[in-house]
C-alpha cells in the first residue's frame, strides 16, 4: 500500500470540534507533529476536511 506523510501546520485553537476530532483521529494534535499513514480513501477524506490545517507529502 502507498504511504503518505501528514504534518500539522496550523493550530486547533478556535476550530470546530469536528475538525479537532479529525486531526486527533489522524494521530496529530500539535503543530509540527507528523504521522505516516496508509493512503486510503477514508484517510484522504479526513485530510480533505482539514486540508487548511495539515500538509501532505506523498511517497
């Protein structure tokens, strides 16, 4: 399976609770934290919901 690296680049302060939960589900929570995830449609959908808070590097 393909892998992607997701990095949180913006804070969760003053964000809706749904966006906070999505970022936590991705394994993030602090600015600068990175996580390597399997590239699946579910993960891509979560990233699309919080694309303004994270950056993605495809491997």
